[in-house]
C-alpha cells in the first residue's frame, strides 16, 4: 500500500491528543483550530477509523480512542527522531536559530549583559531566549539548551554544573549609612527584610531564617518585610532602599561591582544547596550551535570565578 505524506496530520493528531484540545494544538502549531480539526479528520479518513471519541455533546476535552492511545508513544518517538534527523542535516553549519531557555531573572542579571560576546564570536547563530519561571518541555517547545537552577536532576536531560552560589545580605549604600546600627547579624531583626520567594518550597534553597541560624542568631523573629518571587526584583527593591535583601551571588554580582548594592557581614559564608546547570538533550550534544553556546557559557562562568571578589562595606564606625 502506498504510504501518503501525512506528516502535518500526524503532528496535528499528536498535539491535539497531548493538549486534549484542537484550540490548544492550534496555538502550538500556529494554525487555526479548524485547520487542526481538518488535518485530524484527513488522517482518520485515510486510516478508516476514528482517533478521538465523539458523540457526547458538550465534551470539554478530546479523548483519544484506545487504539490512538496505544499508537501515541510510537508517533511521538517518530516525530522526535524526525526533528533530530533534520537537525543532523544542518550539523555542518553554525547558521540558524539557537533556542535557549533560562529564568527571567537569570536572563536579566547574568545572561543578557554578556550575550553580545557570544553573538560577536558566532555571528551566524541567532539566539532566541525562552524566559520562563517553570521548566519547559525541550521536545515540544524545540529548546536546544538551557540553564536551570536546582539540584541537577531533570529526567531526559544531561545536566552539567555551571556555577555554585552563595547567599548573603545586601542593601543600598544609602540605607547602610542611615542605619548605623547594622554592626552584627542580630541587628537585622530590626530591619525591613526582603524575602526571595523564587525558589520557595525547594529543599536546599537558603531562607532568611537559615542564614540567621548560620550567622549565630538561631531564634530570630523575622516577620517583617517584603516577599517577592523574582530574584531580579528582589535586588531592585534593595537598590531602591526598601530594605535588606538576602541576595543570590550570581544575580547580585553586577550590582555589587557597580556600587548599587553593598554586601553586609562578608565573614559569614552560606552556600546554597542548589546550583546552576547547563541542560540539554543528550542526543543533541554534538549539534554545532549547541556546542558553541555550551563552550561559551562555561568560559563566561570561569571568567566570573576568576573575578569573584565583591566589594563590601564594613559596618559603620568599625575600627574607630
């Protein structure tokens, strides 16, 4: 039997089954819901069998038939291999788009200030940034490489540690001058504290309570302050003098160098239990654009490690 070219129909069926919706599949495939429905019907006509249960009015979600459910894993694997095969055809060239996923805060505070160096070194590679608070699916969203913050375990992805991270209190120089009583960690209990909730609930991420315990103030009452779920916004709040922030060292580096922020109590060292990792699908590791970006970002992290000394200001009146 002659095999027809139904690649678009297979994509429409797989996406509709995954989202359980023609409309959601249409958004992913950048076509109309009617076009997705027509592609699925074309595939059903060729197969001579329905792929979704029909007949109930008002059905909220598409429900694949039992035969469709059994076939979906093989179809998904085939589409993945086809996409990888197309990438293999491009292996001889660095030109094209490299899709990189990072958090919004990491993009703003670390990646974007230096991405021009990558673009200068690899002018034929166009970087597309996917900034998302949540982990994305590398296959369905066609992600090439990313940087994730966590414990280093993400199913289906190779994870290579890029940078460890320290956490410490920071504030604006003006706030430090105004609050001359900031001479020891315990003095922070009288200040407005800015809490970073970007990794709230993740084991291993230090909080103000754990930092104070490490600094020798185990029973501090820390009820006052602001709570923000974006690390870049946490630092900006501190820059503007709204309080003392518990900063993540990778995010705070540029603000410390510029003098917009100063580090308090530099003798107290608290490492985060989490770290930054470069992540990618193992079957894509030899793609030239991915390799080029991976090598570049590790070189940038190494450059930071060689220049890690951050300016800090001692407590007021120290040494007098």
